[in-house]
C-alpha cells in the first residue's frame, strides 16, 4: 500500500516535469537616447516575459491589502503616469499617508527611490506599502497565503520561475521587473529631440529656453532630475515623521531636502510637492516667483537669487507650455 | 506491528529518561534567566498617562520633569562570556529564538529565559540593544515569531518605511504642563550586502561585567539587569533638553520619529560604542 502511494506520487511528478518546458525569455530593453545609467540592481533582475506578466498582475492585485481593497495600482494609476490626483496617498480604510504618491516611470534609471531616497533597489520597495498601516496594512505571508488560493497564480509563478512556489523574493522581483518596463520616452519633446519631424511652437521653444536657464540645473538630464536631494523651500510638512532626506541620514544639512522630481508627464500628476502642497503647475511657478521659505540649508541656487526664481506672466505661460511637451500620451494610455 | 512500535518507542523514552535522571546532579546545560528592572535612578518605573499621579516622575539634569506611558526596547545578539574567556552565543542569528521585546507594560516580558546554556561559570554578558543590520530586514518568512511579536498592535516595534524594527519606543510627557514626548529609535541603513551606503545605525552593543560570576549547572542562575532611563536625557554621552523648534547642539525635539537628532538618544541608551559600552544598563544582582 505504502509503496503504491510512493510510486503514484513520483509518477505524477515525472509526468508534470516531462510536459513542462521552462522557457521564460528575457525581454528586449531599449535604452532611450541620453537617459542616465541603469541602476545596478536592474542587471541582477532583468525583465523576462513571464515575470513581467506576473508582476503586472500582482501590481493590480487588491489581495495585497489586509481587506482586499487596495492594490499598488489604486495609488499608482496608469492614467496619471502611475501617480494619483490626491495631495497625500489614500490607502486602506481611507487612511491618509505621509506623502504624495510619485509617478512610477523610468524607475530602472533611478539610483534612489521615494521622496527621501531611503530605498536603493526597486526589489526592496514593495514590502513597504504592503506592511504600512496607512497603505495596505498586511504582511507578506498574509499576501502569499491569499495568492496560494488563486489557481492562476500557480501557473504564473511556474512560468516565471520554473516551479509554482510563491515566495516573498519572487513577488518582489516580478513586481520590480514589471516596473522596469514602465519607460516613458515618447513625448513630443522626445520626438523633437529624435528629429522625427515635429517642432516646438514658438511659446514652447521660449519655454524650453527659459527652462534650461532657470530649472535645468536641478531638473537635469533627459529624466529631468539630477537625482540630487535639495531643499527648495516649499511649504513644509509639519508631521513629526517628515524630515526629508534627513529622515534617513539624520544630518541637519539634509533636513527637508527631497529628491528632485522628474518632470516627465508632470501634467498628469497634480497635485505637486511632497505632500501635495500645490494644486496646479501654475501654483508651483507662482510660488517660485514670489519667493520660497528660507532655511539654513536652502539650495544655494535659490539663496543666490534672493530665495526666488523670478518669472513674469509670459515666462510662466511659456514654461507651462514647454512642460506640456513632456507628456507621453501613449504611456498614460490616452 | 503497531504494538511493537509502541513498545520500542516506550523503551527509547525510558532510556532517555534514565539518561536524564542520571545526569541531574551534574547537568551539561541549564537555564539562565535575565530579569529586567526599568528604573529612573533607583526607582522602578510605573507607567501612566498625562495626568496619572501614580506614574513615576523623574527630573532630568536640566530640570525637566518627565514620565512615561509606554516603554519598550528590543534585545538580541546575546552572548555569555565564560570565566576562561570563551564566548557562548545564544541564537544570535535567529530572532525567533534569540531576540525579545522588553515591554514595561507586560510583566512577563521583563524576564527572558535563556535555555540550554552550557554549564559553567560566566563572568560577562553581552547583548545588542536593537537588531544588527544583517537581520534587521523585517523578514517574516525567516523569523515569523519575532515579526509577529514586534508587529502586534499593542507593540508596534516596526519602522515600516525603513523595513526594519524599532529598537526603542518611548512615549510619555514632559515639563509641568505634560507636553507629549515620543522617542523612537531604529536603523535607516541601506546598501548592498555588507556595504552600507547610506543611513544611520542605531544598533548598540552592550557589555556588562558580572561582579559575581553566574554559575550555570545544577541550578539556573538569575541576572538582574537595571535599565536606568534617567540616562535617556541625562546620559553619559549627552545632556539633553527637550524643546520644540530649536536646533542647538544640546537640545532635541521631544518627537524623534526619524534619524534626525536620534543618535543623541541612541548613544545615551546604548552607549556610544567608544568609551561607553553599557548605556543605561548595569547588573544589579546575580543569584546562583
């Protein structure tokens, strides 16, 4: 009797292994011209066909939250370039988080994640929202237990990793692979740069000129961020958990410094600032023009300019129309 | 067949039991108990809300009255040093078996029993206040028990955003008008394995000499450790004045929820690792 069971088991296993061919091809990953270097973590977790497919499904899986209501996509909405339109993130049971939801785009090229850069590898990021009380309020084992109840995941994990086991590592890696594929590099600006026949309007061209003069020292490179941390004197978040970059480093010099945000798809990601202080892009420009809050570590570029970036109404209009050329309609599905 | 199996099991057990009783006079291992006494100077702390008259009040070197409503800290990486210098690590790489949350509100957590400690005389105790960086990753799969203890709703010893544990969590009140104080510590270290590239390490190693050696053998010794929270504000490294909205070198805000100003408290609690290796901790008694 015992022997029969053992034989039966091993037969079945052989059969499964026999029919299953593990073949999960790496996806082609194009580096847009002029983009900065890839994060090293990318090379250890290159996007593959089935892990990306799995990652996308996990990204949109509400079972990640304690009460099955919130997925990553609830806050990171593709129509808003994977950001949302709320000042601060709203998670499970309408709980309000500390910060504004940033877009998820061109992550493969970033060396620091989050407003304060506390995460250095994308694979280490998904656990944070899963366990955060104001976001998904769950735990990785709770998530895995739920996914194990869904037969489709067995197949998806099998195809992606060669066997159906669901592990924390596989979840993190597949989500990161999916995020690596979210590259936005097809805005009007890009097409003009690539000389595909389009032209800036006169106002856009004037805006670009002003942008290079007044903004590009921080919003630099083709990502429109130099990925440095700076205090530009935006109205401060008084929550005791907020200290900007200094939350991580503890250094007074880093107090309320934030990673310079990319301005790609900026039109879709209102409101603006680390906790959504500004409803519109115009509000941001008005604030820079009127003068920012002073601070001991206010960025030297602003200090040298009397704590402001002076802009007249025409200049604001021009910059705003330039910023619109950074919209990648295809990326946001419009 | 079944009977035979039972019979065999029985006899194996009997043999094992026989072996036990034979060694009782001279066991190869026994328990060692750590008992924590959280104090303000010599007075054991009684927790209490903003206006609780029963709460133990303390006055800092700078004259600030304060008391606590919540007091928790994490111990891990426990090592016992034998009289001959040999070091006995106690599940140092297993948070489920070798780490604990001391919670002043739960009397049972103030006693931590190390089991199966090899018999012998011990002259020194070392432990970590907090969790060393390699293990400080909120790895629920690897250490589910400790993860659940630390994450429980009435404990909240996690810094979710830093994917690490809180090492200490102190809530309380200060000054005559009972303003809230809230001191949390934890590490924000990040970087590839063994290669810290950013962040602050709040883990501290404590070394305590045992004036009376602990004798593990026929009996299980108990070491009583005093944790004197008077030193939180009036420490060996920093004399702290709590004040809102200043950044003078000796002052600190009463709300420490980030790495900012945190090390002042960390160094007072767990020592600065240079000339203070004991922080708030001292051995008050060894019972053999």
